[in-house]
């Protein structure tokens, strides 16, 4: 099993959840969620949105850094590293 670490940039309070695009020069994956950043609600929504977009279980996605920041680091466990990498590249190009 491989672990991927990806940097994301969160936009809380969005009208709908969306995963795709990159943030500025950092190359962070953009993640928009409807939840507000109150009591970890946005963090839970981010994990669910990213897991769905990458086709992995929520249990395989962990918030590794940036708990109170808009820029976060996620650790993703996978058995199929190649397909996860391809999907991530596709999402960054949106």
C-alpha cells in the first residue's frame, strides 16, 4: 500500500462541492465545499469530496496538516498508485 501526500487549497462556504483546478503557482488542488469552517465541518467535507473525486474510501484519506488553514496536506492510502496519480493530474488540469 502506498501513501500519497497532496497539498490542497480549500474554499469553504461554496454553493456546491467541487474538486478540480490548481491554486496559483503552488500547484495545490482546489477543493470547494459548502460547509463552513466551524467545528471541523469543512475538514470533514473536504475529506469526503476528495475521496469521491479520487475514487477512494473516506477512511483512506487523512488530514495530515493544516487543520485550521485553507491550505492543507492530505495523506491518501492506495493500492493503485498509478491510477491515483493519473486521476490527480486530471483534476489539477480542470
